[in-house]
């Protein structure tokens, strides 16, 4: 059946800007945490006609187009027979998560493709294939903490693990504030962000922020990790606001959630936020505070859904 399973990841040092759109080569290195609670399993088989099923439903929209463009690109790149395929993907992302799944989706698809053609690729090669589907997917090949180094060519831009079984007490609470599809894709947002006058600073700060995050992880320093992850997310969203034209993924509830995190901190409950290309907020915290933080968000927002996650594993195969 050629089935691969990959988990989503959340960037603590973010990828936001490409040097090559086609190959998805980034302008900066990024660092992420792979999550246990959210994953995708994908199987692929040769068939008479290209078909893509997501959660059991045949897809005919832009998402199917993106998947087949990707498969055809890999077939051409690796000089493989351009055969048709049936792809069946299931996203095990709780509906409450409010998390994008392109990182797990393209990592699992790259793994399934590897099995289909019996390519026997190593994890570095798989990370390169996953990256071509979606940048963040390069990091989902690995569990725990991983770094995607930007590289200068396609063969040189891949992720590697820094600690696949971290012992750090680090939990993530995904707070679902808004379920509407985002108005601007990551791909488009990244293009616009390059017009910000602060974009150069974003690139210049990348090396030192990456080094500082690696130190925080090596020193098991939750405070340093949280402060820097929050700062890095703020920089990314500041670039969006200052682009020409400016834009934001925030909705009013996003700002309210940020305010709540400030209040929690003032009250001695240590927690930090990170926010991706959408309105939902992810809280970084330690196990002892998970329940209190959940309670506080539930009391301040009506019907808010919260999913708790910690470290997840790298790619695996079902058969
Ligand atoms: C990240 N994001 O590092 C950043 C932070 C969102 C904000 O990677 O265009 O779906 O497919 O390479 O990987 C989301 O963008 O973008 C993303 P493409 P992707 O996780």
C-alpha cells in the first residue's frame, strides 16, 4: 500500500520568505518542534488515472491540482516513469486544532512516493523531496526539534534533527479562535512580506536567533526558548503589517489572546505565544501550567477549543 505517516511541526524560528519559488528554497533557516497530536497518513498506488482522496472524499479543487503538480514534478526531477497514481490521505488533526496540515501532508506524501518507486531514500533526501511540496514539510521528516538549513541549492536545503527525543518540559496548546479559511496563502504572504522595509533586518537576525534558540534547547532553558519564539513570531507579523501593501493574519481574538498571555505571565504563570500564517494562537508552556492556562482561555472565550500537544516522532511507514 506504500503508506507513510508524518506529524505536523510548529516553527519556533520561522520560515517566511523564499529565494526560489519553484524549488521552495528559503531565504532563512528555521527551527521547529514536531507535534504528537497532529499527523497525516498517506498511501499511494499506481492507477489508470490521477485521483486524490482527502479524509475519504475525492478532491477536484486546487488542493488536488497542487498534489498532482508535485507528483509530476518529482517524477520529472528523478527521471521516473510518469505514471498516474491514486493518493489517499487522512489528516488526523483534531478539528479543534486550527492548525494547517501542509507540513505533515507533504512529508507523508514524499514518504509514500519513496515507497511507491522503491527509491530507498535516506531522511536527508526525503526532507528535500518534502520541501519541494511545502517548505515546512522538510522539517516534519524528523521528530523532536529539527532545523531546516536554508542552503544555496536544492540539494543543499534540507532539515536535520537536533534532538529527536527531547527531555525538555515543553507543551503546546493550540487555541482555535477562528476556523475560516485564511484570506492569503502562506506562499502569497511570503511574497508580499519581502516588500517590508524591515525584511532585511529579518534576514540579518536569522543566524543569531537560530544560534540563541539552539543554545536554549541545549541548556534546557524553557524561558529563553519561549521568549525567543514569541519575539521571532512578532517579527514575522511586524513584517506583514509593514509590507506594501500591509496585511495581517490577526483577527481581534488574536490580540485578545496575546493580552491574556501577558496577564497570565504577570500572574506568575509562565507561558509564551507563537502565531503562524493564520489567526490562531499557540501557547508554549510547561506541563504544570497546562490545566490553568486551558481554564483561563475557556473562561475568557466562549466555546473556544483547545488541543494540547507535545513532542512527536519523525516519519514512519505502515508496511
Ligand atoms: C513555518 N510557515 O516556518 C512558517 C511560519 C507559516 C509561518 O511554513 O509556500 O505551507 O508551501 O513553502 O510551508 C507555512 O508555509 O509554505 C509556513 P510553502 P508553507 O512553519
